[in-house]
């Protein structure tokens, strides 16, 4: 991967591109009529000037934003590429451990359009074909690995189930196919997971009156796990309003 051009080189391109193009054109035109014997040599020189004047791929891809926004954008893309390299067509980022698929899926779906963080999330529809196929594999593996996705009476692994519901809600709301070849559809998995999570909410005051734990509720709730369960419920409600009513989870 080539290094981006330095600021001074970019400024040089902007200042000299126009004059070089004009010079090449005039030089070739004059020489063609005045020096016909040496036309081939002159043409080659003119083409060389044109080559220098035209923007290189690096210059053409120059980030059109503040240096900080460009640095953030580059860091995000490097992170996403790392996830692509880890997935390698397997449907998971760690061997036989799809527990974190939801967070990886969200990283791709929540990628902002354009440079910086002010654009809308690109979602499933905004991904290129290769990334869409990868997300489908990740969703399929996610639905197969967490028991509460297929069986609402199963005790959920709350971290995983909560993350799955967040990812699935964003996935469906942004155009992801409901059927990914798993035992259940994404819509049904959301319904199953939401029921399983609601059943495991703690009702043991004063230290767990409405919280969650890793699985079954305990006397003292876990704040970080509770955060995942609440975020899943919130994201599910928000995303369901972005989908056609026929696709909403009950």
C-alpha cells in the first residue's frame, strides 16, 4: 500500500497541473507543424508532461476534510480491514468463538458515509458486495451460536444476546435479508431474544430490582450486563420503526 503524498507534494500538484497540461498541448501542436521529422520524439515528451500533470491515484484519493477527521477515517478503515482479515470467510472473528460477532457487525453497519462522523450510517445496503456477504455469514453464525436466538425459553448469555439484538435490529433496519440460512429468521431471533432477556430481568430488591446478570438473575445486578440488555431493547424499538410493519418482530 503506497504512502499518501506529502502536503507539499499535493500543493505542487494543484499549482502546476494546469500550466503543465497547457504547456504539453502547445508544445505538441507547435512541434507537429514546425518539426515534422521529430514528431515521434516530441510526442513522447508531450506525453511525459501529461503524465506528470495528471493526478496520481494517491492524489486523486486525497481526503477532503480536516487532518483530524481524515486520521479518524483512516483509523476506522484500518480497523475494519483487520476484522475482514480475521473473519477469512468463516463467519466469526475468533476460531470457534462467535460471541463477539455482533460488535463486529455493528462496526460495519455503523460506519459513517463520507469522511468524518456527521454522515448517516451506511448500513447493510451501503456495504459493498464482499462486505455484505461477510455480514451474512456473521449473522448466520450468530443466530446458530446463542441458544436464545432460536429458543425463547433458553437462558440467554445476556452479553451475547443483548449484542445480537442490537446488531440484528440495525441489520434489518438497513436492508439486511431476513433469511440468512439459519434455523430461524433474523426477525424471529429478535423476538425470541427479547422474550428471553425480559424473563431474566432481576426482581430482587434492593440490589437487583430491574437489572440483569450474565444469565439467570442474582441478588446483585451487574451494571455492564444491564447496559447491554437495555441497549438491545432500545435499539430494537428504534429500528423496528424504520422497517415495514410486515417485517417487524412481534
